[in-house]
């Protein structure tokens, strides 16, 4: 039976009016296109009526980017196929996927497509229900950026439908750079050809625990400064993640309800911080590198006998689930608060300050949070001090204070030449940060491109500007 292409917004579609930010929107209609022809039909109809279209993937974003402000919702979950897969002569591989495929499904398909040799896409956000289109639209990177760098280099081409109904294949670093992270304001991504790398021979994960938070800050600073250790050329740090005491306590509280981590050992209250370090490469070199960082962590007060050390993909994946549980715990907290105050949403930073020390960045956040007497938890990437400071308001007054702090921090980050929105986008929740994200020249370029590609402002109204 052929599905109804455009349907009026009804109660059964209520979940499609929000994302993980917990921001709720409104819409008049919704569609779930299964092919480009159906997208073109929707675009033609909405163009005639001047109706805006909000593009959705897995709704895993935390900036409200896929939350509609009226108009039409186009959900891409039917675009979920692997279109082609091939190995390259240089030992890498390529895979072309539809934009609505989730990261989890794509990773599983990569394993099936390349049975002889193992490959992976280095862009690995912790939320595996995110779609490839959503990842590219928001510019998400994931924990692997520590070693693999800018996620844009692992995208070979994009296929998009523009506002006038034309179909466009985007190639070349400059144009791809303009589309990736643009939050869907230029058009809807339908396909992506992705660049895959061979999987490392081995992977280890080590979780270091610190009774003194300042010691953990110094350890993180050491990781940032050392990066790859020259004496271990066949092994490297693939990821490094920080979790504060509030994050650890929230995870412990929710752990019994999270099937993927409920068997992870309990974390004693004495620990004020955890730093997770992931090592990859040749087994013998990993052992050397692990020994170096075990010694370094011990110098900063972390007892090596209390560290967690795991090996192999399956065990390392459990540690990824544990790290993601921090974000999931914040979601649970906000859901509870919304029962009393429905307008409260997630409030978190997505800023980097690569030229500052880790202790300095932590002090910037903590001094303001303590002065305003706000609840919070801090976790995120050690690389470039890319921390996600989650403000946990208990009232609209505290929520307002939290919003004001985001602006305060954005101003400081801009002054220190950091990045105000590194991977989650601006969406609709953080539009007030755009003055600190873009220069006047960049704003003009983005608006000029928007007017050229989408003169009626059909796509993702309310995002970015």
C-alpha cells in the first residue's frame, strides 16, 4: 500500500515536534519521503504556498535545529539505504549512503560490506541514533577527532535537493565546507559518499580516576600537550574524555535503568573526576603508550590499581556507552524538570578554547557557575578543551541565568579566539550566540549564499539566523 506523502500534523506525530534539546515546536504538516521524486513533490507544493520546510533526521540534536517553527516537517528516516561500497587502491574505502541512515546501522553495514578487510568512518558521535545527514548538517565530530582531525576530510561528496527543486552534487573542499555544518539552511542532503579508513589493529580503553579534581585538570592538560608520543609511532591516543564528579554521580543514579552500562563497576564517591583515554594501533606499541600514561596519571594522584583498563572493540564500546550515559542522564534530569516548568530546555556549551590550559578553562566555567549558584555537570572532549558544560536549572529564574551565562562565555571565547559552536550547531536554542560565532564578513557570505540557493527561505527557517 502506498504511503500518504503529506499528512496533517496530528497527535500521533507529537514526537516529531522536538529533539534531544527538549525544545518543542509546532507544524501544520509532515512527510516521510522515500525517494528524491517524493522530496521534489513536497518541495514543489511547499514552494507554491510559501511554506517553510524543517528537515529532520534522528532528532538526536541538542540545539533545536530540527524543531519546526510552523510550516512543514520533512523527516528523512526512509532514506536509510547503503547505495555502494568499494575499496580503494590506497588501502582506504568509500561508501555511499542515503542521508537518513543512522550511525548505528551504517557501522553495522560497513562490517557486512567489507568482510575481507575492516574499515570504519572516523566521524563517531556518541549518539548512534544520529543520522548521517544530521551529523553532516550539524557538523558533528565525536570523540575520535582527537586523532583523526576535521570530520570534513572524511566526506567525498554530498547530493542535495535545493529550494527550486534542482538536484545538486557537491564536491570539492571549499563547497563541502560550506554545506557541512550549515544546519540545513541551503537544502536537504539526500546522499553522502564517505571516506573510510582501515581499523587499527588493536584498541584499548583506560579510565583514570582522581580524588582531586585539579589533578585531573593537569592530567588533561598533559594529554593535550603531548598528543602522540614520539617514541610510540605505531600507537596513538584516539580519544580522551573528561567527566566531572556531578556527571559521575548522575550516571551512577541512572545506571540501574541503562541496560548497556548497568554491569559497569560502581564508582566510589571519593572520586571527583574521571578521564577516559582510548589508545589504538599495534598491540606492542599500545602497551608502551599505556605504560607512559599510567605513569603520568599516577604522578597526578591517580591510583593505577583503581583504573579501569579494557581491550577489544566490544569492551571499548561499553566505555563509549558509559561516556554517552552522561548526556543521557542530563536528558532524564531535564525531562523531570519540564514536568513542572515546560519551557525549560537543555542548556549546554559546545565551545573550544584550544590555546588555553585545561585548568584555566575549567576555572572560567566553575567560577561563574558557583557565583550564580547553578547546578551543573561538565563532561566532554579533552582535545582543544572542548567541554560540554550542562546547566541544570530548577526554575525559570535559574534557566534565565543559564542562558545569560552562555552569552557571557561566548563573548569570552570569541575574545580568546576560540570556537563558540564546534559540533552541535546553533539551531534555534542558541541564536543569540551568532554574534560571537561569525565575523561580519562571514555573516554576509552566509546570507548571500542563502539568498542565492534559497531565495524564499524555504529550508529550516529559524536555524542560525
